[in-house]
C-alpha cells in the first residue's frame, strides 16, 4: 500500500523531508555549509560519465532530500527573525495599533489582540468598562501601559496559554487602566463588512443562544458561543462541527458544483468556484484546517476545469501541506493543522467503499466508517494533547453531522431570502441539535479523562496503526512497538510510586496547596479553588485524594514528612514568643497586614512563599523587604505555581 501511495503521490517525497527540517531546525551556522557541500556534490555527480551517474542515482535523490531538509531549516530561521520581536516601550510611551480580534470577556474585564504599526501583536486586557464594547475589529487603538511577557500560571497539567500565544507570534501583553486608552473608529474592510452583515442577519432572524452557534457554523465566528454548549460538543467529540473545518468547505464546494451545472464554460466555472472558496476561507479567518481544504479544493478545481485531469488525493494533500508550510512554517505546531491533516489521511487510508443496492444503507455505512477512520487516526494525538476520549463520538457524529449540514445550507439560504419563517426553522433545528448533543454528552461515561500519553506512547500507537495497515507482516512491528513503549514507561511508573511533592497553586484570589506521596494527595487551602485545576494536576501526577501517612495539620500549621509549612493569612498576635518556630516554608495568603521583619520575630523561615490570593501591591512590598533583608522567597503570581520535591 505504501509503495503504491508513494508512486501515485510523488509530492510526499518532497513534503516529508521539508517537514523534518521545520520540526527539528538546525542553526544557519551548520545549514549554510551543508547546503554548499550538497550542491557541490550534486553538480559534481552531473559531470561524471553516464554509467557512473546511473549507479549514483540513488545518492542524488538522497542529496535532494537533504537539501529539502535544509530548506525547511532556513525557512524557520527566516520566519522567526521576522516575527519574534519583543517590544521595548517606556511606561509613558503611547502605542498605536489596530484591533485584530473581536473584544471578548475575560476573568477581570475584557481582552483583545492589537497589531502595531511595526506588525508585532500584543494581547490587550481592559478593565470592566462599558465603553470597551464600542471597540470593533479594524478600529485604531491608542494606549499606554507596561508591556510584559504573557504570563503562565505554571500549574502542573494546565493549559499553557503562553505557549499557545507563541504559536501565533504573540509574546507580550498589556494590562490597561481606565483612562489610559482611546479608540478611533476606522472604515471597515470588505471582509469585515461582509462578516458583520452575516452576524446582523443571524442575530435578527435566529437570535438568542442559538445565534452564537449559527455564526460559528456559517462563518467560524466563535466569540458568541455559550461555554456550556461548547463543553457539550467537546464531551461528545464533535467540536469540529462548531469550528469551521474542511467539512464545511467541502459542503460549500459541493453546493457550488451543483448550482453551477448550467455554466457551459468550464474555465469560468472553475474561476467562480475558486473565488467563492477563497472568499469564504478569508471570511472565516483562514484557520489551518480551512486553509488545508481551500488549497486542496483549488488544486482539484484547477485539474478538473482547467487541465481536464485528476491527480491522487494523497498528492493533493502533500502539495497543500507544502504550500501552507512555505507560507507559514509555524502552522506545523497548530493543533488544527495537525488534526485536520491526520483526519483526512485516516479517511483516505482506513475508509473502504461499500457496494449496496440501498442508497441510505450505503450512506449510513460510509458515515460510520468515515467517523471511525478519522477518530482512529487522530486519537493518539488527542490523548497526548487533551488527555481525554469521547466514548460516544460515533452516535454523536451520526446525529449531529446531518443536522449541521442541513443547518449550514439553511443559513446560506437565509442570507439570500432573509425571512422570519426560515429563521424560526433554523432556530428549532439548532435547539434540537443542542439538546441531542447535551443528552449524549451527559450519558454515563461520555468522556473518559485522565488518559495522559507521552510522546513515546504517541509514536508507539502510530507505529501500531501503520503495522495494522501493513497486514500480517506488521504484527511483529506492532508487538515490538508496544514492548518498547512498556519498557520506556516502566521507570516513570516506578518513580511515580516514590514521588513526594508539594504544589502551591497559582489561582488569583485563592490559596491551594497539594501534598502528594506516591499516588495519594491531600489538600490544604480554600474550598472554592478550581476543581478543574486540581484535577489536571492530580491526573498529571497520577494521584488521587486520600489520607497521607505522616500528614498532620493543626490550624495553619502543616507537617508532611520532614517538611513544615505555616500559612499566615491574618495579623500576628501581640507579643513575641520566647523561641522561634522553625518552618521550611511560610505561605503568605489573602493579604495579611504583616511585615517580613515582624514575621522574623515569630518564625525561623527557610523560604517565604507569596501566593496569588494576595494583591500585587502587597506582594511587591514583601519582595522589597526580602531583598533588603537578603531572605529567600518565591512569588507565585510572578514565577508560576511552586512545585518542590520533599
């Protein structure tokens, strides 16, 4: 099978080494001499006699593959130098930028993304202010404030928002204060005007909670989605429905093919299809999955209507990946890009056509095999990224995909006719789909979580999938991959049994400390702390709540093993003790009105810890005192969650 694929898709031989250069880029200090040496070898072989060149033909192919690897390395270096530029601005310097994303609600106000005149992007946080809602995408923003690196809470197992922003070349953030910004309304581009018109029509004729889902289905506008609704779609494994993907573009492509049958000129038909496909792609924000589908459909359209030929789907897939990575090599780190290509590859490899006299039975079997094929090829990566698996993905796909297809076509019709009866029908369909998804998502065992997978596990599972496709010959490789994975995982499992860890969590306005011994964890802190944050950390360390041996807590005094922790969250009592209490860690939480020098009269402290429940101003005061007294300290809001072995 793989030999056949390589023969029918020669572009795979180009894109694979090119991707290797992007994934593992080498410094230009090594790449440039390597390119020069490889070019000299290639040219030198060309001057040899014909019979020698014939014998060395394989080596010339290897040289070209290595040159493609070097090309990937050079592209990454060029893009990083262009994009990765940290802004150094004085606190009173006024910056000017353009709003690059709709304003969204955040934990303590609003946030958006601003693109400066020098092309750098900043994450902007606004305080709670009704005037912020008047800001629209495309407006000009004048502001001043301290430019900081994007923070990461550092909680084990939590989502790394700093890394997520870095993949989009956003490295810094600004927290604005009231009166330190002003926005100037600007004329909107054609794409923004089209998108705003679509949103107005959807809100007017559908409205309510369902309008946010309708906007996400039609144009990929996800900023109006309800969080509970999104969680239901995640739990059922059909979040691809509310995120514009290749499926949506394929449906629109099919609609275009059907509606343009009357055109007698193939080239004109092809031009119209390409224009509409790319117009829709840009309208939806050009996410990685949509870009993949747009490039593939463009290649198909050019071959069908201009060149009158069809190429291998594998070749189209490889060509689209190569073109997109040439445009932006950082797309290879994008989860949407990875899952989109894997899903299509899985459908091509695992989906088998069925012959049946019954049209509906054939369509049902095709839908089942496509859903299983896409899930089978993507689930190792999903386990690595998200640590969870939706058990009822198949019935959810079988019910929601036809409904979403009908809704998408209905929304396109709504944009054309704009009638209230059609809007009411679409609203009913959206409510029905949401109810079905919510019902499936709340069934027992709908989402299996805590399935964290290492990189070795991902590689082993994909080796097993490839071995399965190879037939009986692949069983040996499958067993070998599983045995090697077990041997690699075993030391880590043994180490987990001996682990002794203390975690001071980083959650604003809350105090939380976990003590882990082996696979047992015991908590001390606020009852209102985030349960999701605790679950993520405990899943990461494979620990569950229980009673620790050697753990004692008396009020704010905690002893675990050979470590002592004191939590101070109120003023100190009057008087001084005759003997200081020796403790390894003193945790200051919830803004106690105490000075470090006063604490020294009560405690002999190894390290002071300031958690995220205290205000920034109070923490800065404590830090300056510790600097003056040359004391060891750690600020959780500044340095992230404190994780220490004991």
